[in-house]
């Protein structure tokens, strides 16, 4: 079933929809927007342009996805007063807490989590399972599995909570910890590049073949 806003006995939007789409009062959905199965728009949320919202996404009150083309994957929770600018690419199963602001051309992979009131600079790439602390500015890429915070957000360590929720094994988490220490905080971190440090790791033969390690 599709539920339409009905403020004046006429639909206030024109949109390509699928099944079980819920659009609350005072929403705006552009004529070229696409809402997939199970999407839910809370009151006063807005989506424009050629944006595509994947299955089971939730856009809460005052959330806005403006003009131009953004592609948003499945099962994303976009809380109140969030803003996703033009030409962003959002993966699946992300949680954007209140007042998360993404500038244009930002890429967010899967299972990321923001703590709210953050700003992400244009062209930044946020890796899967990253966690961004609340109230900070992200001006550089965030690698997969990392937790960042600070006035200009910096890596503070692995997102251990997210890894455990995603059922990473103890062995995989230990391997990621070793890789993180070697790449980010080893004594030769200044003199060697990231790729060199990962290749020269004494554990490389054992665990560098793991997909999580390779993607660092």
C-alpha cells in the first residue's frame, strides 16, 4: 500500500514508488525522485532531483535530499534535519543521526554510523563500519573500520563496537588491531608510506590476505 499526503484532497507530490511506501504530511518529493519498497518519509522531510532512495530507507522530520542526483542504498536511517547534498553515493545499512550534513560528491559505504551534528566536506569518502563522533568536521577520507572525532576529525582507533555488531570474529579483530598499529602508530609511520608499512608487516604472511586487512 502507498500512503499519500493529502492536505487539500489532492496529492502534493508526483513520484515513482514501489510498495509499502509511507509519505507523511508536509513532505515534498520531486517528480523525478524514486522511492523503493518500504521507504518511509516523516512529516516535513524533502527529497528532490533524480535521487533514488533504496528499499526500507527512513527519512525523518526535516531531513532533506536536495536537487541533482544522489543514490542512496537500502535500509538507511536518516534522522531529523540531516542534509545529503548533490551527487552523493550512499551504501546500505547506514545510520545518520540528527543534523548530519553531507556536502556534494561524498561517498559513504555500508554500516557507517554518525553521532549527529557533523559536517562532511565535499569529495570525502567514508569507509564501511566507520563511526564519526558527534559535533565534528570531517575534511579527509575516513578508512574502513575506524572511529574518528575531534574538531577536525582524526582517527582515534578501530570502531570495535561496530565490528562486534557485524559479527567479526575475535581473530579478525585482533588482526585488524595489529594492522592498525603497524600502519598508523608504528615508530616508522613517518618515514614510510601506508602501503610500504602494510607490506613490511611481520604478520603479512599470516593475515594480510584477509579481506578486512586488504581494504585498509
